[in-house]
């Protein structure tokens, strides 16, 4: 019967196997795709390498007409040279080629809010005190 409790063991893991996390994400994606009829979510990643080592990059995903930019990082010695702006533009171009017309991106107050605003993003929401003592996540959205 569906309403009967299932006897299971819960185990908290602070270093889970990446394959186990992938099981969760794959199942969520599969069910969401089936429910929404928007096709499969696809990863989007662009890297800058120096002698095979990642020195900058941007990553996220696309699904339906939406893209989420999750991670943007530039090696500190390469910052201030427009590389982050170029990575954002490249990710936006690839997402547009995949049919995306909207973006969501979460960042924290101590991170590069001004960078995103210079690139046409606008703040559409703030959640203060998350995480504690590290400011607030900002939600820029491409206009």
C-alpha cells in the first residue's frame, strides 16, 4: 500500500560518490522532462586551458528555453582582462543556439555582482543571510 511507511535506513554522507548524486539528478531530469515535454536538460561548459590546466571557465545547463549559469571562475592572475565577460557571452551564445531565451544565475553578495550588471543582468531577488556571514545570493536575469 502506498501510504504504509517503508522500512529504510537513512545515511548522511558529507562526501557522497559523484555517481550517487548523478542518480538523483538523472531521475529528476527524466521525470521533469517527461512532465514538461521540454526535452532533456543538457550541460553547458566552456573552459580556458593553459597547458591542459583549467585557468577559467563557465558552466551550467540548458533546458527548454532556459539556461542556468552555475559556475564562473577565472584564475586570479588573469582577472581584469575581460575573460569573464567573454565567457559569459560565449555561454549566452551557445544557450541561444540551443533555443534559450531566459537565464537564471545565482551568486553571492561577495562575488561579482558588478560583473553581471555590466553584462546586462539585473537583480530580481535577494535572500539575505544565506549563507550566514557570507552575504546574500543575488538572482540576476538577462533583460
